[in-house]
């Protein structure tokens, strides 16, 4: 069975991300299934203020490494902290959220501690008294269930796969784990964040809604004009009002590399589909996108799907969307933005 430890880091505003709260739910449920306890290890600039929430989740012990040198993601300091925490907690089963910060450092730590790691885990069960994890392969076409005897076993959960922990904070006591950093650990200095050339952050994995823009936004419209400028204004206003995450079809994101006028907020990182991303959001709204299979396969984990298209015979009408609005996306999104502005 073994000791279960959840590894979490705080965000730049000293809170826990949704992915961290999901990892807590996963660990709590695994511990209940194994009739065991779980402890939590926290890393960050200031972690004490989330300790109450972690205690409320039922952690049997809370270990911390905190200080300004652990505020930002940096391989050397994060690796030192995780190494010290895993040893102190005598970790056998490690549950961690698949954040960009942890994804960079956890494989190295698993190797350093002589353990094994499985990433992109979307479910954890117990079979014959031992944990078994589930993950997808080959772009969500094949599912595998994996058990391991090697310990420590690092199980890195894909954000969006578990319910986020909800609960009240409780009184907590924490144990600070000393993590002396060698001079070499400071060779990398985090100086700040840069936004992509297209402007603000448009990919929001935690958003309730995925808004997808297809190539139709850049095509000649019924009035005979191309209206890329209008499209960009409408889409950015919609995103600003709803805090939705922005996705794009392959045709849309390829336009810029083909030298065509396109939305400056759209990059290849936004692409949804077979050769793009497969995000998880409760709802999705597709606009000016035909809904062909190689694109729609990326909607696999979107629960409620709606689409706006001028063409009543587009792919979304072939059973791929719950609701298809047949109409002009420029008019529809403009009206929706008006309603959103009215509150
Ligand atoms: C191996 C392979 C992998 C692929 N991988 C991906 C992938 O990962 N992701 C992906 O997206 N595609 C992928 N594709 C491409 C995919 O098959 C389609 O070509 C692509 O998704 C089409 O993009 P689109 O729907 O935005 O553009 P189009 O097919 O050009 O459709 C534009 C749509 O906009 C509508 N429209 C135009 N103006 C308006 C308006 N004013 N209001 C409402 N609707 C309007 C039109 O009716 C039309 O349906 C892949 C293809 C292959 C062969």
C-alpha cells in the first residue's frame, strides 16, 4: 500500500490552483479506497495561508518549504524542495497536479529518488488492494490502465480529470522542512512574465467555456468584404466578458503561416483537434468552424457543445453538436456581447 503524499505548489498570488484542488480530491479518494491516510507537501513563496484548506481536506500531516526563493518555478530550487519533502514524508505514492511547474521537475525527481512516474493520469482506482491509474495514449484513441510495484510512484494528474476540492479551512499545524540551496541553485533567475505577441492570455484550462474560432471569421462575408478586424474585436470582447478559453481550427491557426490576414490573438497553441489540443471544459461554443472530424475529435472532453454556422449542413449538424445556431456569427456574437455588457 504505502504512504500517500500530495505535492502542491502555490501560485504567484499565494493561492492553490484548481489543478491543485483536483489533486487533493484524487488523493483523498485514493486514501479512502485504501483505508489509509495522506499527507500534503507544499512549496511556494508563502504557503501558510493555504494550509488550513489542506487540513480541511483531511491531510494527516502538512510539510512545507517556503520562502522567496521558492516563489517562482525554477528547476534547481523546486527539485531541491521536492527531494527534501518526499524524503521527509517517506513518500511511496505521490499524487501531483500536472501543472507546467510540476511537469518540468517531477520526472527528474522520480529518477533521483529511484522511483517511477506516470503523467497525464485521468483516473485512479484500486484493484486487489493496489492503485491502478488510467491514461490515454495516441491522442485519446487508446486507454491504458497501469499498476506498478516500484516505489516511490509519482502519479501526475491531468487538470480537469477530477472534481476540485470544496470545503472549509480547518486549524492546521505544519512542519517546515529545511531545504538548503547550493549557490548553483540561483544561477537561473526568474525576472518576470512575457505575454505572447498576440496580446493577452487566451488559453485558460480552468475556464467554464471553450470558445472556438474557425477560418470562417477570415473569409469573404455575404457583404463581399473580409472583416478580420471586426472579428478580432468581437472575439476579444467576448473572451474578456466571459473569461472563456480561446481555441482555433487548424485552418484558422495556419492562416498566419500562409501569410494571410488573420487574428493576432490566434497561435498554433490554440489549435484544437487531432493534431492540436484536447482540452477539458464543461461547455464549448464553435463559431465559423465547419466541424470536420479531425477538428471535432479534439472536442472529446467537452460536455455540452454548441455551434454557430451559416451552413445548416455543416459538420456540427451531423450529430456533433447539441445545438447548432444557423446564422451569421458576426451578428450573433455582436448581440451576445451587447447582452453580456448589459449584465
Ligand atoms: C491528418 C489531419 C489532421 C488534422 N488535424 C486538425 C486539427 O487538429 N484541428 C483542426 O481544426 N483541423 C484539423 N484538420 C483539418 C480539418 O479537416 C479541417 O480542414 C479544418 O478543421 C477546417 O477548419 P474550419 O472549419 O475553421 O474552416 P472551413 O472548413 O473553411 O470552414 C469555415 C466555416 O465557417 C463558416 N462561416 C463562414 N462565415 C461565417 C459566418 N459569418 N457565420 C457563421 N459561419 C460562417 C462556413 O460556413 C464554414 O462552415 C486535420 C486534417 C487532417 C487531414
